């Protein structure tokens, strides 16, 4: 498998995984509006630095599961748990009105530090990258050697930064349409992940 492919697949999966309006990308837009676009870029950089670490930990966890004797069983169980978690997460995101705190009220002035803090609080990242890398490995699209893992992780960080960069430069338009986009997309994702979880469970039984 081409090493460049690992970077590209990391970029794509991270970009897609971050695309729906959430705390991180909406905060990027908010900082871009209330401060400057440059500050929005700095926030995105802080988030991406943490994604490097989170993705690396997640892939190592996936490799550990892969190397275990009961690999297929573990993968399916982990997949069921992750997809159930994602289904609930997307449903709750669609059902509630998220109230964003005013970024201008933060005591921390450094947008990079704020990005690092916010990204560190994102419990969704590690299960996401663990599930994605496990699935990619099962399809033969990802190898678990050190160089491939590093390229995938770096690609994931770049994918996250690129998506957040887009939110920063399109902040005004995105803020106006975010509630409609969030509700529709998250309900669809909730249904799809629930179907995948049920299908995997039936296959396991």
C-alpha cells in the first residue's frame, strides 16, 4: 500500500469526520467573527496539534486489537460500541440546542491554547480514529507499521486543520445556516450509524 495513500486516507476521513457543525468547528467560526480570521486559524492549529496525539493513540489501540488472538471478535465488539456511541451522539446533537459560550469572555487570550484545551476535551476523537483505522485495516486500505501510522496521523491533523480553516474563512455564512445543517445531517448520521451497529451485532450473533 502506497505510503502517500495513508496520508490521503487520513486526511479524507478526518475532514469528513469534522465536517458536521460541532463545538470545535463552530468555535472556530465564532473566534473568526469575534476576533479575526488569523485567530480562527490559530485556534484550528491548536485543535490539530491535539488531533495528532489523539489519532496516534487511537491507531495504536487499533493495532493492539488487531494483534490479539480474537481479532475479528474484538473488532466487531469495538465497532458495535463505537457505532452505538456515534448514533446516540448524533441524535443528541440534533435534538438539543447547543448554547455556545461567548469567546470574547474567555480569560485565556491565546487562540492556540484555547484550541488545545477544547480539542483535549473532545472525547469523540479517539473512538472515531480507532474505529476508522480498524475498518480501513480490515478492508486492506491501511497498514499498521510505524511509517504508515505516522502518515495517517499527520494526514488526519491536516484534514482537521483544512476543515477548520474553511469554517474560519466562511464563518458568517456558516453561522447563519449552522442550526439547519446540524439538525438535518446529525439525524441522518444517527440513523445510519444505528443501522451499522445493528447489522454488526446481528453478524456477531
